[in-house]
C-alpha cells in the first residue's frame, strides 16, 4: 500500500494537471457510477488526506479514490498514448483539453458530496502532511493504548494518517526499538511522532522513501527490504518476520543489534528473500 508521501505526490501531479480546468470527459468504470457525467464542470482542487485522494469538482462533488496496494493515477498529456496499463484495468478517467488523468486498478472509486467527505476520511487521525497537522493530538492517540505494539499503532490510520509499512519499519529502526515494543515502553514518544512527520515531509515530492539520506540503489532504507543483508549502521544481518496466512501482521524488518525490544511472535529469519 502506498505511503502517505506517495499519495501526496500523486495529488500534486493531479492538481497540476486538473485544477482550474473544465472536464471534457468523465468515465467512471464502476457499476454504480457508470452513468455519471461530470463533463462541463471545473475541477476545483485535488487534496490528499492520509492515503486517500479527494478530487473536488464544481457543483459540490468530490471523487474519492484510494490506491491500496495496486492502484495508481497517471497523467497523460494530449497526444501521448495511455501507457499505464491495459484498458480493462482503467477505473476512472478525468479528461480536459490538456490531457487525461487515468486511474488504473483503483479499488475504491466513489462520488460524494464535498460537504460529506467525512464519510470517507472522518475517521482518520492527524494527517502527517496536512495543513492542519497536530502533533499533540497524534501523540495523544499514539499513547491511548500503552500495551499496543508500536508497529501496529504506526499503521493505524486513526492514530496518524500516512504511515505505511516502509515507514513503520524505518521509524522503529531510527528510534532503536523493534516494531513489537509496547507503546508504553517508548522513551520520548513525541520524538517518534516528530520523526514520522519529518520523514514523510522530506520525501513528499519525489518517488521512493529515502530514510538513510543515501540515494544509491540498495542504500535508501536502513532495514526495510534488506532481509539477510548487513545493517547499514552496525553490519549485523537484518531479520525479517514473515506474515502468516492467518495473521494481518505486515512483514517486518529489524536489526537485532540496533533495536531493543521483543521479537515478533512469528518465526525469525536472518537470511533469504521475503515478500514486501
């Protein structure tokens, strides 16, 4: 699932392509919206909210989409081929005289009244990249359940909106704790909240999630995706906890030397390939 900074970048590109322009074609390829026609209306704005995208359209309408694991929006200028995937994967098209924004493999496509956007995003916690980011409220929500594993809390969009599994693993490494450490055992938990906001903010206008400061391939992350490889800080082999079929737990990466705290309940593998 894309991280919040990737969704922010997608919103930025959609805003640049659509905001202020009049729609010449709308094609929403989901059964309940198949007859909707918003052509002739101006796109007011495209706003990210955590991992959600809200495309606001003249007349008080909002197209709400969510990328989840495989979805993506791609902008195709006039005259350029649509090369984001086969036609059967297209779920939404918003076209103007300048080109088309095409949503591929979007698992969530719904049309809401703009004044009812909370139906889709009202449950979310403070948005790490939002204009109304509230670190005090994020900290309050993080500490609400002291016994909860910090990695689980980081992935809960009701705590802070925008963290995905990449940042879950990297933030825990940077704070020196395993993802299974209870929230109540964190030292200076406000630093974790601040670090989350700074990490996403640093990457919001570029592809990838660079947490090491090193842009070279294979060195962008401290532990994420590095199972069996040496920790970039201490040289110890990075461990991975695989997700079991019966568990909703995400694949977790950690350095057993640099990070203190409990190991995962799943088996521990110091080497080999893994799912991401």
